[in-house]
C-alpha cells in the first residue's frame, strides 16, 4: 500500500511559458492589419440607392459578359483614357492633362454623356497607375459617382413596371480592375 501513495505526491510543479514567439507573430501581423484596414475603407462606400437602381446594379453584377462596359485608365503622364465596349465594339476617348493636372470637369462631362446614352450601366472599372496619388483617385471617384448641378437629368426604367425613375447617380459600382496585376 505504501507504493500506491507514491503516485499522489502533493508537490507544486511550475514551468515558464515562453511568450516571445507569440509576441513576435503579433508584432509582425499588426502592420499587415493596419495596411489592410486602409484598403477595406476604400473598398466599400455605402449609399442608399433607390430600389430600381439597386436591382439593376445587382443584375449587372450577375451578368458575366455585359453588352456594355466602361473602363477608365488613369495615368499621371497621359491623363484619362475612357474605354467603352458596346456589343463588342471598342471606342476610346483620351482626356489629356491640363496644366499637368487631371481635367475632372472634362471627365465628368464625358461620363455624363456616356450615361445619358446608356442609363442602365452602373459599373465603372477604374484602372489607376501606381503614380496616381490617393487624393486624385478619390476626386476621380467623386466625379464618376453622382450628377452635379446643371447636368441633364437621368432616368432609369424599371424593367418590370416600365416606370421611369429619376436618378442622381452616374456609376454607383466603381471597382479597381488592376488590383491583382502587381
């Protein structure tokens, strides 16, 4: 019986927990989390859209091969290149720099002209080069998002009811097409 009590010793065993590797991983991940938080803020801008426009945007997102697509290439050296593909036909419009700066007024005018002819297109593929500053990208997105005072009224037709709804929006679905190119 004396041997049975040997297994139940009442001794405190302590050990040191080495947290250095865990802290190293946390310190390495913090800058990554901070950097991605900036991109997440860019990625989603919430807007309250009318029901008809929201449905049209969702339908356009589902369409894998749209009849009409709009691509805006932005370069600090060339300015804007607006590429429109309509039923397989590609047309390009170059909006040059004015005094070494982007011509946002001309860009907005061209986008309004396109949108007037194609009111059911809500997607814009934005392709800025690496030399375009963040502030300029925001200004470009602002120029492409909404109508300004004095612009012609845009109407969106509900395909179910054929009801016309006035829309203050140009392109509500702006995405970066060259994010994964590197």
